[in-house]
C-alpha cells in the first residue's frame, strides 16, 4: 500500500538589493574588444556589499562562419611555440591565453598579441584573420611516414638538410623507429617521427595546396617539403587480383 506524500512547506524570503554594473571596454581593432565588467550589489538598508569582477574578449562582427573559434589576449611567445612545436602540448601553453585576466593583462603594460584560436581544426589567426603557421607532427600514423610508403633511409638523409624539420630519435638514439608490434604489417615495420615547422611563406603555400579538405593535409605537406621523390612505387593493382 503506497504512502500518501505530503507536499513540503515552502518558506519564501524576498530581499531587495541595489545593483550597479560598470563595463570598461578597450578596442583591440578589427571588431575585437576586451572588457572588464564590475558588478556591485548592496543589500537593503546598507547591508553587506558584494563585488564581482569578470574579464573577457569579445568580437562585434555579427554573424561568423561555423567553427570560427574565439579571440584571446595571448602572450607573444605563444605564436612561436605553436609554430615550432605544434598545437597546444600542455597546460602551461594554454595559460598563455590569459583566459581569466585579459583586461588586466592589456592594461598592465606587458606585451601581448590578439589571436583567434580555433580548436576545431587546430588553426591560428591574427586579429585581422591572417592564418599563422602551426607545426605538424609526422609518424606512421600521421602522414604515413613508414617503410611501406617511403624509402626511409633516403628520406631521413634529405630531411636532415631541412631547417624546418626536427627529427626525433627513438630510445636507442636512432632516427628510424620500429613501429610497435601491434601495428606492424608485412612491409610496414619502421617509420620516422618528425615535426615540420615551416615559415610563414611556406605555410601559406601549404594552406592553399590543402584547401580540398582535411584528407589532403599530409599529402600537401609532403609535396611542399619535397618528400614525394622518396615515395615507393604503388603496388600494381593487377598483381593483387
């Protein structure tokens, strides 16, 4: 037998408070501004006063395309870090975006740069929408840099001559790594790991070449770097029939 539920008694208290909102805005150019919003509330009859301060970067451009990203006041070193090492690698780099105190940072006199960060496709832009280089990582997974696709000995010798490529050694100090056993296949057992960090002009060539879609990213990068001449011939389809 179910027990009858009695509705709980509700006690309601209403207190009027005085609220004052102060908004400070600094124009950062190109329809982007940094704001500091201070809200002060005081209870009735001179009661307790509370103060809340928030800071944010916003744009006034109206409607923008999907996955536009967001603007940040960033430490100038962030552009160099992402251009040299690739997309955000640790929390210390995210801290350079000044999520919580952009207005304070701008008014502090310390150097800063306004960047648009798009986490959707790992792209970076200046405040006036010029795309900036972000380094790319290559391995047997990213870019297919394995002995099934490339002559690795010749490729590694070539990449060592490029100032915009940083090759990584394995634990034994070798530049040609063994693919982990669980991902090895016949004819696909070794690979290279490297970072490509092109200059602005080279990166712009890459951006134009990769516009056909995300699947074209690594194909375009290999071509721009000059790696295609070290590719192994594709197997004859007739031999597989």
